[in-house]
C-alpha cells in the first residue's frame, strides 16, 4: 500500500507477493511471484499453479453492510483465459467460528459448527473425535 513494486520474478513465495492500491473507492490487491505448485492454490482448488500466475483482488463497498469481492486469476501456462470469481460479503455481528489452533479438539469443533455433525451428542453438545 506504500507504492512499492513487486520484487524480481526470480524471487518467489508460496503465497505470492501482494501489493495494493486504491482505485477510486475500491481496494485492489495484486499478487505475483508465486512458486510453482502442481497441487494448486490450496487444498481444495487443485488447479496447478505456475510461477507465471497472477491474482487480482478487488474489494468494493456496495453499501454500509455489503462488500463485493472479485478475484481474477491469470496463469498463461495452465489457464486458457483469466478466470474471475465474484461474491458478496455481508456484515454480521456473529463471532468468527474459525480458530487457528493446531489442536485437534478445536479443529473438530470448528468442523462440527460448519457441517452437520453425525458424531455430536445432541443431549450434551459434546463432540467425539474419530480415532
């Protein structure tokens, strides 16, 4: 956000190198300098990513409670054309359910809060880990 440019392409990072700027009232974040990763951007996407990949995120307030986010992925080695995801984010007063603990009990609670849990005891609210 301070005007710096991306480093030379020879420097690569697992999560890329982001720079940001304001475009009118939208925040734009461009990420380049990714490492080569045949498994893709994360453990769900599974589309291979090359060192030539670029992400452009655009955050635009629609109103006081709504933000639109668009993410355009370009990778001339693996994609025939750029691909854009667009979604809307709504303001909420709810607490975030995610934790970043490396604790199996915390992780399973997050999982069970997100998905239907066939392993929870509905009478006590306790969770059971599969081992």
